[in-house]
C-alpha cells in the first residue's frame, strides 16, 4: 500500500535515501577536484612515490578540500549500511519500480566507484593515500 505521493515525510525519506546512496559519487568528485587543484599548485600531475610537498598542499588554500576528501572517503565506505536499512522505510512511500530504479542506479554508481578505486587509471587514489 502506497501513501500519498505528496507526503512530506515520504519525500524527505526518498531524498535522504538518494543522498546517502550517492556518497561514492561525492568521494570521486572531491578526490578528482583535489587532484586538479594539487596539479595547479604543483605544476604537474601528482603521482605516487614521487616526492611532492604534500604539506604545502595540505596547509595551502586547499587544506579544507583535502579534509573533505578524507571524510567523504570514510563516509562512502559506511554509507551502504544506512542505504540498505532505509529500504524497508521507503517501500511504503514509493512505488516498486521507482525503488528498483533507485537501487539499480546506486548499485551502478557503487560499482563504478569501486572499479575506479581498483583500476585507478591515473594512480591518483594511490597518490592520495601515499
């Protein structure tokens, strides 16, 4: 049984579900914008095991960006738990087809983020953790 489509509680829960599920996308955006800003400061593409002044990058104007990328990495790892826990709550406010679409979209984004971490074409994840 579905509730009124205009229910504020249902709408807020659905939006919160999307926000939680998109955590890996936030991480990827923050990481790669951090890489672009570090490239701007260093003058070359960062690479792992290459001596670069990370302290300069950390304490420069983008120190906050570095911290946000670190936080989003941790949040993206644990966001799958609340995403799954929200599914029973969302079922009563959303149709089955919309819920399935949301879950499939988020699963695709998770797979994309995990493959980006695994394959790491520019070795930027490795540089970030270096």
